[in-house]
C-alpha cells in the first residue's frame, strides 16, 4: 500500500513538473477576468473587449499578460511558441487611419519615452533600431512611412528592435481552395485573426492572417528565418500588444487571445468573443420631448423653425457635387467656428493681405489647429485649387507642416493646419530683443528643412516644388524642430514630366534668376531659395536689406566677399558670439553660396545637400566654380536680376489659383502654415 502510494506521488510530481516545463498556456475569449497589465489609454470594456486606444489623437495604449514568460531554452536557445488573437481597427474615416497594432515580446510591460504615430507606442526617434531594445514584434501597420521603408499603407511586418521591418507583406491571405491571394484591409473595422508561430529548432517565424469566418490558411502570409536568441536573451520576457493613434481618430481592439510556450496555442471560440461597438447617430428630434398640449407643440415648432433657419444662415457653407470626393478633407464651418471661439480677436496668430490666421481647438478631438480665413469672390479655378489642397494634405513628413483640410462658406475659404506652438523662424532670427536660438538649434532646423525639401522633390509620389522657401515659412514645433509650411505657391507634377505653369511667383530675394526669364518652376529654384535660407539662418540677416533710396545690401554678395578674402566665418550672426561649431558654420555658409549660383545646373540637388549636412559626402571645392576673372559665377548679374525682376514679379499674380478670387495684392502666400 505504501509502495503504491509512493508511485502515485512520484507520477503526480512528474506530471506537475512536466506541465510546468511546458511553460505558460492561456486563452482569453474576451477579457473580463483576464490577468492583464494595462498602460496608457488601454482599458477592458464592459463586454470584455481589450480597447488599446480610443478616439483621442496622438495617444498610446499597452495591454500585456501580467506574468513574465521564460523563453530561454538551454538546449537550443529560444523555445518554440505560438499565439493567435482576433483584432479590429475602427477609424473615424473609411480610408484614413491613425496607425496600427503590434504583437510584442519585450523585457518590460511599459515603454517610458515611447512616442505615438509611426512609433506604435514602442520606440522614439532616439532608440528606434537599437540592438539593446531586445524587442520582437509583428506589426499590423495602416500607414506608409517612407523613413521606415514601409512597403505600403496596409501591411504586416516582422520587426526586430525597431520599426524598419525585416520582412513585410501586404495584408491578406492565401485561399485554402486554390491558393489565390486575397487582400484584406486592416482599417475596414472588421475583426480578423492572426497566428504567429516560432519554430525554435528550425529558427523560423510564420505569420498568418485571415477573416474570422474562415479556418486558418495553410500557407502563411509571412515566413522568415531568424534565430530569436540574438533578440530574446532575458529569461523574464513579457508578451502583449501595443498601439498608438496619429492625426486621425482611431480605435484599436483585441477581441480574444491565446498563447502557448512549447506548443500550439489553443483555438479561440469565435462564438464567445465580445461584439464590437457600433456607431449610433441619435436624432436631435428624438431627444426633444413632444409636449402633450397642442398649444405647446405649436410654439415649439415655431421656435424650432426660427432656430434652424438662423443656424443654417450662420453656418451656411458652399458644397458642390465635385466636393463629395473630398469629404474626409472638408471641415464643417460650425466646428471651426467653435474651435476658434467664433474667430475672436484674441485667437489671432497673424494677419496680412492674405487674411487672418486663428488658433483653435477642435471640439471633439481636442486637436490644436491653425485656421486661415481667405476671401474669395469668384469660382474661377476653385475646383483645381481644392484638388491641390487635398493632394498636398496627403504629404506626410516630420519636417512639413500638416495641411489637414479646408472649408468653404459664402465669400470665404478656410484652410486648416496643424498648430505650431513656437511660430515662425524669422521672429527668432530678426525679432526683438536679441534672437534666442543657439547654433545647435539653428543647425538642426537647417537639416530638418533640407530633409523636408528632399521628400517633396524626390520621395513623394509626385514632385512638389515649394516655390517660397524662406525663414518666415519655416515653423517651429514645441521642441523647436523646423517644419516647412506655406504651400500656397507649390506646384505638383509627376516624376519625369515638366510643369507647365509660367507665372512668376515667390518672394524677392529668394527668386532664382532663371525664373524671371521663363517663369517655369523647377527644383533648382527651390535649391536657390534654400541657399538664401541657409545664409539667413547663419548670418541673422535678410537676403535683401534696403538701407536707403539708392543703397540695397544683397546678402549673398556680402557673404561671397567674406569668402573671397578667406574669412567666410566672419559673416556669421554676431548674436551667436563664440558659441558655434566653426566647421558647421563654414559648411553652411559655403553651401549657401553653392546653392545661389546663377547657373541652375551648377547647384547641388537636395539629396546632395542632405548628404553634405549629414557628413555623408564631402563638400565640393569652392574654387571649381570661380570665373576666370576671380568672381563668383553669376553673382555680378545676380544683383541686377533682382532689380529687373521686381517689376515683372509685381505684374503677375502671386499664384495661378489666387487670380479671380483673392483680393490680396501682396506677395504673401495663400496657404502659409499655422503659426
């Protein structure tokens, strides 16, 4: 009897030890009683949904299994594991999203310093890609970021220590019937299931995606060979989910989740998963109780009609059939009116011949915006103008001011931008009292604007020529990063084609000499203006300073004279004192001269400029562009070109779009960014 009892106890202990060696094995068909650690915006809803983010923009949410997992196996490195989950991404707009979701294996459940938007709540600009992160993730990404080398705006990727995917595929699945690939839209709002499997022996990762109403496809969407031992080195790792929102309101949900170490994760019971919420629009009429007395009903009807008529008149907008395609980019006048407190004087950020710019906060999203009100009396060119506004609104770069959309009402056009807390760069260079930017901040701004122009010229789907690069059109965010704004004079055309416009537009002092002859915009003209911008930032002086009726000082000539006598650094802004890097200052001033050549083919491209600024390529020798007379090529006739082009520039409208509906006669841009 004692012998039999000892055998039973031994078998029981062996069974417990064997079960423990298999590692964590959990399944959540809904999360009401789940053992989770929540961070940021993440919550568990009443019906059991894990809601990682809500409709608030620029926010982060994390949901992790509370207990650590020991992936380390002494025999072959990282143990095999398997997980499956059902997710859904619901966006405010059907074709726009605020970034996606990532399944994560990480040494921590929280990520201090992580940023929203493209960083997915996991990394920031400083640590993205660091090998010390020890993070493995599978991203379900809904936005294409050029700087992260995303393949498209609807993809699944395998990430190691950063968000530049090791392997990525467009979201979809392979049919079990005929092997045909079928696309899936991650932001459709429909629930989808993901299977992630790691084979610790063969060192292979498989990722499979499918709608929840079909079985697991036999062919994975992604298969990638990788030994996770180089990533997962800590015996205490955590598994869970991370997501973030961007400039578009988006909610991220996890409906169910199963995980197993050293085995296949249990199948989720789809029928037991919680239901996703549905947007319900309540009629204002139903919220008003109907009076029981006929006289009261009649009185309410009269008051209601008067109220509606007044509100319609107050918030009346222009809406034509061709604008229906631009619905997500069109703001309601009522929302902008509320955001700016009725366009009160105290909300004004700036004003000029083009109109006034107001600060506002959108009532629903609480997003800070800048709203420009521009008068227009004619419909001439309006359809083409709005089409270009919408196109420019699709630009996405950290060094460009985001154009969010527009609104038309009676004789007004309202343009909506991201709000830049620190205003325009020119007030820091030329304002009173002394400018407050040190050299390190100025150099970072220069590199940021250069990166933004490179994106416009070469990295977007079309070529965008800005045509008004200058310090007053460079806005500073809350961290004093430079963002190029004011796309009112910009022209778009396809790569490999030539723009057809011949209007002379821009600001005197930044106009390339060839522009006054042909009026045809090219990227070389932006480079010329960028050269003037470089000299502005480095010297603290404007491109042309009028000192009297007969005396004008042209900045590029003055810097050239300093270089000619071997003392180019003496042209620096005296307010900097000795607090600057001599090599950087000399490079910026010389680069400003290179960009200011009258021969457009002699100017460097924006890609070359970025390489010079990042020290990825050596600067060309300045002597190679000297003329036989010793003078800087084109500089003698450059000053003359400014005088001769002034009358021509005034004779033309400031933009092909402004003609016919803009009262402004000054050279300010119609679309200058929010201050």
